[in-house]
C-alpha cells in the first residue's frame, strides 16, 4: 500500500500503540521556547528544514533526519522552511518495560542523518498509513526495531576506534559518489586494505561497501523528496547502475519504490 498524504495541516495522523503515541503532522510553526520531555521522543523530519537548539549549540537539519530527544533534554525547534512535515513518537514506560528495553537506551540526545535508523523510521512512516488489523502489531515491532538500531549505533565498543578510522568515515561521507575502491581508500588513509576492512566492520558493524551503499541511498531519497529530477537521473548520479537497480535497493531498505517514496512525502 502506498501512503497518500492528506491535509495534515488541519488533521494530523495519530496512531496509539500500546506504550507509544505516534503522530504525523505538517505545519509552519513550532514553539521556539526551550522545553524538555518527560519521556523519550523521536522526531523524523520528512519535508522542510528545521533548527534544533540546546544550551550548547544549534544544528540545522534537512529531510530524513531523525532526532532522539531523551528525557529531560532541554531544547527548542524552529522551522526554517515555508512548511515542514514530520513523524513524532513518544515512548512511554509501559512500552519500554514490556519490551525489556535496556535502561541505557534512549538516554542520550542524538541526531541521525543516515543508516539503518533512518531506514526503519521511513518504514514506520509508511506503516502509519496502513489500516488493516495487523498494522498495530507491525508498528509495535518496527518501533522496537528502531529502539534497537538506535541503541546499537550508540553502544560502547570494547576499544576506542583509531583516529584514522574516523578519517576514513569522513572521507566516505565526502566522496561516496566517487566510486572509490578499497585500495584507493586504504592508500589515502595510509593503512593496509585488509586491516582497514576488518577494523571498519568491527567498530561500525558493517562493511565499507554497505556503508557507502547506505550513503548513496540516503542521498538519493533526499533528492526524491526535495527535487523534481527524473528518478533515472537521480539513480545514475547516486551511483546505481540503472533505474531498476535503484528501485530494488529502495524497496529492500525502505519498503517503498522510489515512486512511492516521492509520493508519500509530498504534501497535498
């Protein structure tokens, strides 16, 4: 089923799962006052741009950015674009206790811009529009998966990553469209390719290729949401062999084809 946005400005879409309240809403204004939440809350920006400010810094974020606001985290939000659309969900103690969520989970504010957390968030957004009897059960499982992915991404490692590994990640973030090979990356960083490959997977839980593929998918879905460029052009510039290849990867990771994804985030 392809989600069809309705007039969210007047009537937000609300789903109440046991222990989780989720809302998809649209609008041009948020309360700019500093505030905090009693329970963990996530906010996935689907369209527009937003600035999050706390007592240390301000961060501007675009579409497909997920914010985790931990209990007691003092912050404010300001919509910077003409309009915005987002998915918000608050996790109540009943859900966290029933699902035996570790006490350490959801306790640190984080902004996610790519990877499995965003992919699961978009699957939740798609399922929000479903109305069949199994939908609540599916949503409950997806919310649990989201919490698990967030906890996994922030879990402490048995050793700190070497400085060159962060340099590797920065290189990939900057040049993921350049088609760099493992040998080229290792040469730039100054380590042996096999050592680079093993260490990257140990600390980040995925191969270099998987990480780059995720960056390309994230880049492409942002293009789908924010431009009217042809899907074939977006697929080619993101490094996919053709439209069909991009569609398969999009369906595999997000549960939607590019056409469905573009339609789902366009407010009407």
